[in-house]
C-alpha cells in the first residue's frame, strides 16, 4: 500500500492532473467577472430608480394644492396624537365585529396605553384600561375601529336620562369650515348604539341630541369590547381626537379614568388628521406602470399615496426575455436535473418569496427619506423586513417655494438582478465545465501516453540488469524523436557498453587464474627442489617455509576465484530429483559433528519426510557453506542451532549461531560476491566473501529465498532458507 501511494504521489499523470486543476481557477475568475457585471447592473438599477423618483417628484413640484392641508405645514407630528387615515379597499359594515377590515389591521392599529392617560382617580395600573385604534377612508366615509381593554363593563341603563354615567367614548373633531364639534357614544345593551351631539357642558343633559349622520356599534370581547364608527368624510376637517371614558362601579357610576388620542376639550388640543391626497394618488397611479413600488410622503414622513407591489418590482427591464422556457434534449435534462441542483446547493442561492411590510404603514423611515427631506436625492440598499431579499430604495425631494414639502420613494427588489446573475453563472459554469472536462481528458490521455512510455523504459532498464548487477538483456531503443526517445537510445547505448565491460569482468578471474597458475607452479616446484636440498641453514629453511606458505595461500585464492564460476556452470547441467530433505540435513549434520569436534550442534528436524525437488549435492554444498560460516563466527562451547520445518508448501531451514552481530544495513549485501565483514581475527586463511554468494546461487536455482538477520535476542545471527516443496521446474541458467 505504501509503494502504491508513493507511485501515485510521484506519478506523472497525477502531476499533470494537479497542473490541470489550475483550470479550476477559470470558474473563479468567471464568477468574479459576473459579480462585477452584477455590480454594474445594480449601479444601473440605482441610477434608473433615482431617475424614476426624480421624474415623479418633478411632476409634484410647485403644486400647492396637493399640500394644502394644515398637517403638511405643522412643525412636527406626534405619533398617536395625530391620526393617520388609511385608504380602505372596501366599505365597512358598522357592526362592531371588525371582520371586514383588511387582514393587516393588527399591524396598522396604534396602541394607546399609559402615556395617553388624561385622567385617573387611582394609580393607573390599578384601574388598567387601554385600546387599539385604526382610522380609514373609503369613498365618502371615514371609519374608525377600536379594541378596548375593560375588565368591568358598565352599560347605560335603559331608563336613564344620562348618557355619560356609564362606559362611553368621546369623539371630537373640526369640520372643514373650522367648527369644533364633540360627540358621545355610550355603550348600550344592544350592539347598535346611538351617537349624541355633546354640548360644551356635559352636565346639561337636556342639551344632548342625537347625531344620526354618525353610525356606531359595539360588540363585547374576551378582554373588553370592540367598537366601530362611521361618519361622512365631508364632515371631517383637519383635526380629530377620540377619548375612552372608563366607569367601573355600577352603583356610583363615576368616571375612573380617561385615555385618549388627544385632549377633546377644545379644537386647539385635538390631533391632526392625515388624509391621503386623492390628487397625489391619481398622479402616482399614473406612474405606477414603471414596475416599482412608489411612496409619496409629506414632510413628516407620512404616506400621502402609494402605488405598485414590491413583489413585482424585481428590477428586470427586458421583460421579453423568458428564463422559464423549457428546452428538450439530453443536455437540457442534465442541466436541469443534475447541474442546476448542484449549483444551487453549493454555489448559488435561489431567489425566494419574501415579505416587506414597513413597521408603521402610515410612516416610511430610513436614511434615504431623511436625506430627501433635507433636499438631496439618495439611494439606499436595505434587507426586506423578513431578511430574505435586498430592497433598493431611492428617495427624491418634492419642492414648493424653495421648501421641501415631501419626498418620493421608489423601491425595487434585486430578485431580477439576482436571477440574471444566476442564469449567467449557470451558462458560464456549464461552458467552463465542458472545457475543463475536455482539457482534463486530453491532458490525462497525454499523461497516460507519457507515463506508459516511461514505465516501459523503466521495465526494460530493470529487466536488463539482475540483482547482482549483471546484464541480462539489452534495451530496445525507441525511434521517436522526442526527449523520451532520446533517453531510450541513451540508455540502450549505456547498457550495451556496460554489458561489454561486465563480460570483461566476469572472464577476468578465470583468465587471471589460468595465467597465474603456470608461474605459481614454477615457483612451487622451485621451492620444493630447494626444500629437498640438505645444505640450508636455519634462516634459509625458514625463508623457504614462508615462501611455500605464501604459494599455498596464493593457490587457495586462485581456487576460490574460480569456485563461483564452476558452481554456476555446474548448476546448468544439474539433475533434479525428488528426495527427503530432512534426511539430507540429518546426514550432513552427523558429518559436521565429526568435522568440527570443538563445536556443539543442536538439530531439530521433523520425523515426517519433507519431500522436495532439487539437486541433493548442491543442497549439501549449501549446508557446507552455512555451517562453515557459522563455525567461523561462533565461539567454542556455544551451540549452533539447525532447524528444519514445514510451512504450508515450503521447507524452512534455519542456521543460528551466537557471535558478533551484523552491521546495520549489511545483511543483504553479504549475499553478493566479494563482500565480507570478517575482522582480522577471522583472517587466518584467505577469504574472498564467496561463501554466502555461492549459497545464494544454489538457493535461487532451487526457486527459494535466503535471508540473513540478527537474532531477536541480539546474541548472534540467523540464516533462513526457504525452499518450495515438490518443485519440478528447472530454473533457467543465468548468464
């Protein structure tokens, strides 16, 4: 596994694939390019939206009739005290049920609690009363709806002449001609109640008279009661206030608390009524075909008119382009069912439906509105109220006599730009994916061709030289004219020259042995003749003995030089036979016990025959080399252990002796020719390091393996021989 990982890590194909992965930067650059295009589109959308706001504001400039109401000239507006009248899509049935008001009535109702208390006999939380109020207009009527919290309802008694000794409501307003009027609405037993014109002094009950032009109805609720009021729009001027009078004691019937939108005592204390301008609304509705949501605000940020729907204001101008048209074919199916879901899972975000409702529908706030009311056009990006989309808001001031009387706010979502960006990225990713895929395949095939040629050249180089460095076969040179072909031809030429030099070295020992034997024989015969003479002194005899010893050592060296060559030549014609390997080992060990009487041998062989196929004489010679090597390094008195065992389909022979340990990283080198680690104390006779080399030749001829390792107890060395059982194939001769 480690070698596989190493090959993969250093593989040419993998390197080229890694280099080809740089093509993956193309989608990144393409993505950055599309983002820059998106910025340009947003800048264009921003400028277009500011232009739309400027055009609408220009249509409203210098038209005082559109801003003739007093509210537009107030220095400030107090939210809650000044009432905003919403446009209603339909008329309201005055029954106190509130079920025919718009669905967003809960967000548009204003809360009146402790800050709006005008009078209380006790600490206000002890007699807790509050209410929610909304006012609206449809055609010729102005409507009001209230949700009042009152835990103790005290109704008007049927036989009572007083209408103010019970829970009741006070409605105060000014008429269009500026007259101040007050009305009282008492809670009666039935849901439909009467509205009474209220004199300046409530104690003068005989002056209360019905007001049939105003309708009112109430219904009890879990926390109190709901009340609806309808009055003619032409009767409503520029000021209005509503007050809730709470009576909790059914006997005393005194007013416990009063909570109101504003003080109803006089016209000066009333709040201002904000009525959306129909003229402004008509102008804005004509501009509403620009596919934008448009608001027209007064100087107090109150909405005078509104047109358009933000859901359809997506900022896409080229509506003739259809992105939802389905194409047919394999490519379209792959894009829609595989690539697009993948893109929108990891890379892109799909536009989702969103909701954007202002916190106060009657008032639009923001930095863009503030800038416009200060006389500067401004565009502002903001998230939608639910945070699912981005909204572009552009505001531009409305001028009247060099004063800012309001602002035009135009809004669009960025869903169209986001859709364009997503479609552009989809097309870009699809094209780049095809380009990268084709480039990767071409580069992979090219890398495969290069790696195949390089591996073939590597295999030829490995097969041309055996484990001992001898040339086995030549490298076939390539005819291609590239760098790999040049390398192949260079390696073939190099292996050819090495083969010639290797052949010279292989024959050098036999030539030297042959050439040196004749002069050695002449010297030996001459020394023998000198030794036979009796006319030598002690010094001459000693010199003759030393010369004869040198000649014998030289002869031993010459014999050892040719032994390996004779073994290889003999193995080529050896006869293979099936025999019991354990009997061969036991027979040889009996002879070794006699040949080496100073050493002790511990032999362990199985009783059951261990049958193998081979050349018994050469295997016996193998044992000779191993035992001779063990006796040379083993101290006297230390046993030499010889063990034969059978492991599956192999015979395992181990020879273990105590003595010096092998140097680090020298175990495998001892199996090569002319390698020895003997110290000077083991050099009593010539040794060329051919014993284990000859042992390896015999083992490899029998298709076995030989290994030399230090013992686990670190007290010596173990040689392990593994031979196959019943191996009948003859190993091809080595050159």
